[in-house]
């Protein structure tokens, strides 16, 4: 089957790998700065934003890993599908970590709202502004690549989301400086924690769906089977399976039962075109069987 789409995405990612690496390094440094500043200033909002920035760093790390795997090739005799699933395992780990960060923030906030500690607002504001600047630089670095590569686009959207969180911390710091109300910091922290939770759930759900090899969302299997059955000389389709190998890599396998006089090469070509043009499937393993063949149903699953 054709791999042009996958290779095109790999080439696009490779072109923007340098910018992605710079953004990754920049946000990693500022994530550490925010953690240290959050502990020193006792700002829960800063710690929450650092947790949110951690998702950016992990997301970019996964994107860089995916680009590297796609560009160097990872298939080995003992890993016939390559190591693409490592990206999905990392995504699941990221989701679990996000739940932990959000849980910690919400737990801390419960105690702080009633008895807020004294927050060093000046340090909080300075670091929040620097964090926003780092996000804006990363935003500019990734904007062009996001139009060509889904991996880069994912990192770009992560940065865009964290930019909103950084603005929230700055607004909270300014309100605290103006009013002297310490519990504003905890409220901002809770808001960021609640902002994280749906994303963590969505990321984890997508990762689990891929790991259990569920059919790709949005893929109409009934329509796909119907389109294959409608091909000239195809009399039946069975043992049809569809799953996602990793981000933007859907795979299909199926058995096509054809007439005795069928042109097997022609059937394969037509099936390839139907899968690619009608359903966006670039990779499929298709077994063509004459209708006189027996015994296949006994091993179908």
C-alpha cells in the first residue's frame, strides 16, 4: 500500500525538528524555573502553571521522538510494527501525570483557600511574565510547522493552551497586588487544575483506545466494508479489522473473496484506491481469496 502520506508527514516534521527542539529546551528550562519560583513564593498558581507547562514539554518530547522514529526507521525483526507505540505509551503516562498534578493542586487549594499562606506576589508576577514570554517564543517557532505536520501541530496547540494558563497567573498576581487578597492565588491554581483535567481525560482516553486497538474514531466500518464489497469481482469481505498504530497512522486488514476469474492485481489496486480515497487509509494488508477457497472462516477472528 502507499506510504506517501506517512513519508510526507515525516519529511515535514523533520524540516521543523530544529525549531521544535529549541521550543522544547526553552519550555523545559522555564518549567524548572516555575517549579522553583512556585515553591519559593508559595504560589499555587505558579506550580499549577508549571504542571501545565510539563504537558507541553512531554508533548514536544513525544513529537520529537515520533519525528526521529519516522525519519530513521525503527522496524526490527522482533518489532515488526516498529516502535511507534512508544509515543502512545508516553501519552498515557502523560495523562496519568496530569491527573496527579491536577489532584495535587486541588488538594492544596482546599487548605489554602481557608488559610492562605503569604505569597511573594512580585516574584510570582515576574516569573509568570517570563513564562508567558517563553510560551510566545515557542508559539512563533512552531506556528509554521503546525501547518505541515500533525506532530508539530499537537505541540503548537499545547503551547497555545499553556499561554492561556500563563495569562491567568499574571491576572491573578495583578489582582493580588491590587487587593492584597491572598486566596486569589489558590483560586487561580484551582482554575488551572480544572483546565488540566479534561485534557488529561481526553489524552488518556485516546491513548487507551489506541492500545486496545479499537477502530479509529470517525471511521465508518460498515461503509468501508460496503465499498469493498461493491468492487467488481468481489463477492464477499470478511475478517475485517481496523486500528490505529500511532498518531495519524490507521491500518486495515481484510480478506477479499473474489470470483474464480478475477484479476487479483486489479482487485488489489481498486481496493487500495477505495481505502485511500474514500476512507483516508494509507496502509492495509489485504488477502485475496477465490470463492472456491475453503477453511478461511475457521481461523477468522
